[in-house]
C-alpha cells in the first residue's frame, strides 16, 4: 500500500497546507489505494518524535507500506542523522520514497544520492538560522538587553536606555541585598554548612524567601552578585566558561550574567561552565570579589567532600572521594538493623555516576587504610608529624615559577610576530592563546593556594609512638581525629584505594 505523509509545523501564509500536500501526493500515486498520515500538525521536523510519523513507521515495520510519498523531503526530517536512519529503515523493509517537488525517487541510485545532498543543505540552512538567532541573543545579553523573567533575589528591575534601546537593568532591593551580603559574609568567615546556614536564616531572618540548601548554593555561586575583578575572570576561565568580555573590563565593579542554550545547560548549574557564556552587566555587583571567590572555592572543595564527617559508621567519613565523579564517598547501610555497611558516593545517589562497580564493605576498607596509615607513621620521624606548611609553600612557589615561565614564553612569542610573515603570525597567535589559557589556569591555582594557606588552621602535632602503641584502643572519634590530621583524601576506584597523606 502507498502512504502519503503530510506535516505542517506552523500555519503561516508562506507555508503549504497539509491539504495541499495530500492533493499533490495523490497526483503522483494515481488510483493506487492510499493510507494518509496527516495528524502531525504543529510538530517540527527537527526530530522524528511525532505521533503520526511513528504510526507510519510502525505500519512499515508491519509490512503494510511499500511506498511513501511526501510533498517535500523536509516533511520527513530536517536532520541528516534522522533522515539517514529513516532511509535505512526504508531499505530494510523495501519501501520506496518519493518527494513530489524535488522529483526524486529512491528506486534509483541517483535519486538516493541527491536526497542526501538536499538534506545536508536543509540542515545547514536550519543551523544557520539558529546561529543567527543565538548570536543576536548573545549580543543583546552582553549589553544587558532582553533578559526576561524574575530578577535574582536581592535585585529589582528598573527601566533604562542602553544604546538607544529601552530595557531594564538590575538595582539593589536594599532589604534583600543586605541579606545577600550577610549570607556571603557568614559563609566566607565561618565553617558553617549550607544546611546549618539554612536553619540559621530561617530562624533569624525577617525576610522569608524559600530557604533551602539548593537556594543558598545557587545564590553563592551566581556571578550576578560579584563585583567582577581579574581574579574572578581567571576563576570563571578555569571553569571553562565562555567569557564575552576582555579581562581589561573586569575592574571590580560590575556583576556578571551567566547564560546558555537550553540544550547546553548542565544539571550542575554554575559548577560546570564549559558551555556557559559569561557577560559583564550594567549593574554594580553586591559582593566584593575576594568574598565571592572565598565562598566559591569553599563550595568547590565541598563538591568532593560534602560529607561533614559526622557519620557514626566509620572513622573514614569526610575523607573519601569517588575517583569517577569527584563527589564524596560515604558509608551507606542496608538490611535491618543495618546488617551491611558499604561504600556509596553522592554521584551515584544523584544518578550521574555509574562507573564504579566494585562493592566495598566499610570494615574491609577500614582494615586496608588502617594498615596504610600505620605503615605511614612507622616511616616518619621519631619526634612529631610535621605541619604541611612547607609543602604548601613549596607548591605555591613552584606554581609561581611555572606562571613566570608561561608568561615569558608569551612575551617571546609576541616579540617574534614582528619578525615573521602572516603564516607565522597566525601560528604564533594560536600558540599565544594556548599559553594564555595555561596562564589563567595557573593564576587560579595560585589564588586558590594562597586562600587555602590563609584559611586552614595549623594541624596539631601528633605523637607518632603514642598512636602506634594505642591505635587499636581508640574509639571511632579518636581514630577520625587522627585520620583527618594525617590524610588529605582517599580516592576510591574499581581497581584501587589511593590514600593522599599530608
């Protein structure tokens, strides 16, 4: 049986109606019995997720259809990948395909070849239109024009004119803005968790937004609040953000707007910025850059070690990290009452980590790490376990040396441009961009290292011999205290347990 498939995504004057498509198909089909598939009005051709098209596919697989006629081949699909899959389906079930307006018939090789060529150009046209729309949107965003929706907490929208265009820009809503400053100040200058901060604000604040851990995390992450400086630029660059402004514009005054195409947004908003655009905005930020960075570096650290270490199941709590997703690993229980205590990670709990397949029982894990810890103690000096300050200073110095080398390379390459031709200039430009990204990464590492050195208290000295003699008599809290003093983190994978000692 012959099938006629008709689709119209929008009812416009320049769009041929479904009825006209069917009439054109009937002229080609002649007096042969027909089945009409015309219920996909309003569906786009960007994919094949259309009810009547799927009904057509089902009938093809059932052997009911021998030929498919469409008015124009983009009625089937605008995607080359989808179209290729459809063609394979037609070939598999020996179904011919005819496009009325393009006069193509897949019963001959030339028709099949030309169909692929036309579909390629159809997709190119669609992507070009999308890119123009996206580019215009991004340009408007860079000017602070056209942002819709509710303003972020702490701001109100006020009418303004930018480059002759009427728009709205953000202004502080003073009572909310004051609360935002208070939240940043508390989180930057204390060891309070987001969970405890939520309860504190709920009890004490006269304003009652919907305080949740997620609300606070997004608020602290959002660059809309920061007075963006060069350090903020480097931090965002280290997160692979696409920054629309030059670093010279980051003078520590304006806030930033983060935006991305809907399909490019990640589930981890403001933490994975690889497809997120960052643009300086006309409004002034609320938070000083050092406070904003301090909060974000702390949140970065919490990504891996969200576990507070308060677990009563193991003395390893707060130290373990999944090698695959980077989230904290923790002791989970099963059975009643808690017959089995095993290792899980927050990435698996969030349904984003599936790589680790090895099951670790906590007691087995503790035995392995206990042996590593005691062996580590035996190899150290007889006096005390030294503070890690020397190592930190050495790491910071090496980073500064590395940065100096990279900057020197950039300077040498810039000087060489004048001596070479256009080809050399192009190569040098690419190399400079590569080195500039490396410089930004190192600068961020330096900033983070300085902040860590400033914030972390000196580790207490520990008597090696006392621990070795009495370890097996320690309760869980005592063991936990020793472990947190000696171990930076424990990385768990399918193949190994890696302990990073201070």
